[in-house]
């Protein structure tokens, strides 16, 4: 009986050992100084490799938590995870990763290994996880300013989320910004904007775009504006220091202004440019987005511009300086043409 029990225990150990080893499989990154770090690859984005360090075992803390490694200092990376790997050229690979030599990476795809990739070519790495939360990132920030002389208070709320489909072919970005100005001797004014963009990746850094938005702007006397359209765009430049893309297409514009009937409908052509700058090793990032709308039924143009300078703080916090401009060349009646504003805010990324 003792012999049978021993054999049974050994068989169970051999059966469970591979699963245990798989569960404990770790990623390994080596940097130019020669240091090798074991842990869990989170993502490569904006020239920074987020890497969650390993613990010494059960009951032990991770020796450094999640750290950011400047991608230019990485000489090798090994991971058995299924990764989505993007190059500066727009070429993509999906599979596990190994380093045949310093400064070179190979992605083991379903159809075989990729060509040896120079580390400098790689601008994005994301683990292809099944869970919805693991494929979603975003941020939320809140700002408050107070002017004692006029007893004026201004509140801002900005939030955005980016979700990737399971095969990482589609990206859905949802953004919301809200602004409220209140004075003791005047009526409160509000501005709210909810937008959603869905992008379908195409070869050679091209993408198809579907966009929609709901806007309300009391400074411009706009009760509601509905936008729905589609088009195409291309990433002109993407590196570990910055991103520049353009887009264009057609959309429907439905508007309702204060004290004006009826609800106005018009077709528009739109064009936009998006730019991001990020310096590897720096905690400061800057972004700017501009989109112009040309009315196809009459002589009218609208412009929307947003910009942000953000500086990271500990514990996924950040502070930001935000600007935005809404301009209309020919609003109905004598309504204001421009609504410009800026704010400071404190936020959190997830």
C-alpha cells in the first residue's frame, strides 16, 4: 500500500508540475548595464517598458513593484506570453518573444518566427489578454480654480478610456470632458462633450475611422450638437519619442441652439491632426489634437482644438495643464464665435 501511495503522489506531482511551472513562468529583461530583471511584462508605450518585478516567493513582497525602464536601454527581452508587437513601420507580429543576441528580438508567431528585429524598431508591446479589463486603459482628472475678487469657481472633469478588441484589430476610444463656471452674481455656465472613435487597423499604418459625439455648450448658446461620421487616416510618424497622425472624412451634423427653431441638419467634411510627444526617461508628456469641419451646404467652418501637458506623479497620479478652443465662423444669429478655456487638474491613470 505504501508503494502504491508513493507512486500515486509521484504521478500527481509530475502531472501538476508543468501547470505549476507555466503559472510561475516569468519574463526576463536585460538592460545595457548587464542587469537582468525577472518579472511580468505589462506594456511598452511611449518609449517606456512597464515591468512588474518578481517576488522571492509566497509571502514575499515584490522587490521594486512596477518599474519603468527606458526602452533604449533594453538589450534583450524574453517572454512566453502572447504579445502584440508593433514596429515603427506599422508592421505587427503576434506571439511569444525571445532574444537571439543583444539588441535583437524574434517573435514566434503562429506561422513561424519573425525576422530578427532591431530593438530600436519596436515601439509598442502589449500582452494579448482575454479579460476585458486587461485590454482597457485610461485616465480621469479633476480641476478646480477659485477667484476671490469675483467669487468665481470653475470646475473641470476629463476622462478617457481606450479599449482594444481581443485580436487587437480594433481600438475604441471614449472621451468625456465637462466644464462648469459658477459666480455668486451670475448664472452658472456649463460645457459638456462626449465622443467615441472606433479605429480599424489597416496595413502600412493606415486606419479606418468611425466617429460620433454629443456636445452641449452654454457659452456658445448651443443646447445640443450630434455628430456621426466616418473616414480614413494614417499615422505619418510613430517612434519611441512621438506620434503624428492625420485623418479625414464626412459626417452628419445636427444642431439645436437656444431660442432657435427648427433643429438644423447639415453634411460636413472633416479633417484632423493628432500629435503626441514623449521623451524616454521623462515624466512629462504633451499632446495636441485639432479637427476642422467644413459645412457642405453653406459657407461655414468650425474648429475644435485641445491640448495637454502632463507630468506624472507617484502612484499612477499626474498633474496636467489643459487648453481647448471651440470656434464657429458663422453661428446662427449674433451668438459668440469662440469659446476658449484652460485649466490645471490632478488625475489618475488606470
